[in-house]
């Protein structure tokens, strides 16, 4: 199974279970920006505890590896869990929506795109992807996050809601990172 096939499979499973989700992370930056290789898929979900068993059944052991106990713990603690596809080395990080104001905003702002497959998939908005990538950059300093952001800014251009981004960068204390990105974009 290829990356796109795994994305399609995962989103179809979530839709069959009527689970709200948004694809985010590198997969979303590829959809909105420039292509690059990634071994994982990040999906933020609103997975209720009563659907955990059905969710796990959608990823059958043998083809996939996941721990139902880890899924239940992540649902209870609003954290994350992984589903692995051992045959290909691909991984899905399922991250639980929290009750934070930002998570609630990005849940509502999801966009249906045909993007990386022939089915419509709900992606986080490009603005929310940029904001999360800035948070990850601040956390770990990885330049790949800045490259991802630059690609989204370059490709999306005037379609971005800059006011929305700047509102959250101020709230999260990311103004210096956002300013650095904007200056780099002007220089190109």
C-alpha cells in the first residue's frame, strides 16, 4: 500500500464510522504547497470511546499494527496513538482533538479537497497547517517545518487569510517566527 492509498483507506474508514477528522502535518503541506517525501500521515480525530472497537476493527491486525489499549488511552487523555503498516513502513499518527479554542477553530475550518487521491478528503485549512508548523518549529527547531510553511505560503499566496494567521501567531507568541517567514518570502 502506497502513501496515497493509506490516506484514502484511513479517511474512508473514518467516514464510515462518522468520525470527524482533518488531515494535517506534512500530508496537508503537500496538498497546499510543494511535494516532498513523508513516511507518515497525521490525522486529527474526534473519536468517541464508544467507537474505539469499530475503529480498531477497520485496521485489521496482520495488515496493520495498533494497540486497542493505546487507542483507548489516547481517547481518554486526548493525546495521540499510531497505526503502523509494517509491510511498507508507513505510519499514521491519529491525534485527538482537544477542547482548546484553536482545536475547535480548526475543526470548523476543515476543507474538503481531492488533493492527493480521487476521493474528497477533509484537510486542515492552510492557515491552520501553517500555525501548527510554526508551533512544531518552535518546539523542535527543524528547518523542514519552515520549508513546508514557505511552500504553502508561496503556492497559496493571496488566498491565505493572513489576519487569521496573525491573530493566532500573536496568541501563541509566534510573531517572531511568522515575521521571519514573511521576510524570507519577500526576499524570494
